[in-house]
């Protein structure tokens, strides 16, 4: 059973960024309007604080247990899941390979509770020594990958002092938070990211604001790269598409995002096709490989039309009938 948990964790929590991304998704699923992330790369320490609805005291003992989720009660719920999570996989996977502590105060309660697990074994579950002033959840992850030495070494570098490994971790977490901010359309969330007491990201996503994506890109990657944008929308039956495209090309392919119901689509052929189409429509007729268009595409489609469960990381979305 332990081995199975480890193997699952290897797939689900493939990197530090994936770990942070799962925690932030949980905060957004909990209706948070503020999410504060602190990352120390060496020794690795991750802290995510949110002001979401919190976790009921009675549910705290399930936290970090495999398949515990409050978001999907029956099979038919899968047809209408609007949260990021639905399988109770993330915290259990993180708990299997780390020292995980979750402290929470639910909005219906005045008490704060903590549960702490080390490599999936419960160390503590009960009232918290310090209370949260208002409702919300604080998750701390330490000793990540302590029982996966090969992964630990490949991600954290040798001897934990590897400067370039630390730099890569911070950068990939930052990129992943930008991606989360770009994925949102109807939520209002402030996302703050700090590392070694430096504020590395301070994003403010407003609900239903068509300037969100361009504001996020400008704030995160600089106004110099992203000067002017074009937006347009299209509807085809019950599928809607919102597009933001920058009028200048960039040197990297990193600024291309397609989200289907807030989930990032991983499908190189579709990115390539869109890239080509945007290049042509911006007046760059040759297929130049050294410059790339910047775009953020949101597709909103009925959930029954695609398969969310294709891979354990929930990042591959299989499209059906959307030729
Ligand atoms: P999932 O998101 O698929 O439900 P997770 O393992 O990510 O699975 O989380 C398990 C459960 O823990 C969630 O369903 C939720 O009930 C609770 N939870 C986790 N993080 C938070 C949070 N930040 N705020 C409130 N509840 C949370
Ligand atoms: Mg989750």
C-alpha cells in the first residue's frame, strides 16, 4: 500500500511547481480571495495561506488520506465538476512524500485545527496551538521527496545548495502561479508569491474582467514585452472561445496558453496550429521558428464533451467532437 502511494505520488507530484499548483488550486476551490505563497528552496519549505471557507474540524482527520475529497460525492458529479480538484489525490500524494501540516478554521466554527503527517503517517490531529483569526487554511510542506532520493536529487540538486536548482525551482513556481492566474475568468483572487522575503509576484485577478490576462502578463513578464493586445470571442453551439493575442511576437514559445474550462490544454499539435494561424493573421507570412505569437485562449465547453480523467496529473484533456 505504501509503495503504491509512493508510485502515485511520483506521477501526480512530479515537481515542486506541481505541488504548489495543487495547493493553490485547493485554495481557489475553497473560494479564497487571497492566496499567499511562500517558498524557500533550500531547505525546501512551501507555505500556502488562504482565506477560503476552511475545513470542518470533523473532516481534518481525513486530510492527506487517499481519495478523500469533499468535491465529488457520486459518479454523476463528474458530469458537472466545476472545481479544479475532484479526486482527492493531491494532498494524499504530497503527504506520501513529505512532512505535511494543514491548519484550518472553517467559516462555521470558531476553533482552529491542525493535522500533521510525515510520509503519510499521522503525527498529530487536533486543536491547533495557535488560532487563525478568521476562516481559512494554512498548508506547510517540508522535506518534500525525502523518501524519493532520485527525484529529490534531480530536482533539488546535490547537497541542497545547488544555486541553479534553487533558481529553477523559484522560477518554475512563479511561472506556474502566473498560469493559474491566467486560467481564471470568473473568480476574483489576489495571488502573492514571496521567496527569501522578496515579493516575486503580486497578481490581482478580477472577476469577469476581459483585461485580466493582459494585466497578468504585463505584471508578471514586463510591459516591455507585452505592449498591445487584441481580443475577440466566438461561439459555436454551447462552446465559447475568448482569445487574447499580443500584436508583437516574442522570442520564446513560453507565452502560449489554451485553457479548457480553466484547465491548461497539453496538446502540441493544437498549439502549433494556433501559433501558425496567429502568425499569419498578424502579417508574418513565413513560418519563422525564432519568433512566436503570445496568446491566451479560453475555451468553455460542456463538461460531458471531454475526458478529464485521462492522466493522473489531470493535465491532459481529451477532446471529443470538437473538431
Ligand atoms: P481534491 O482537490 O481533488 O478534492 P485534494 O487532495 O487536493 O483533493 O484535497 C482533499 C480535500 O481537502 C479537498 O476535497 C478539500 O475538502 C480539502 N482541502 C484541501 N485544501 C483545502 C483548502 N485550502 N481549503 C479548504 N479545503 C481544503
Ligand atoms: Mg485538490
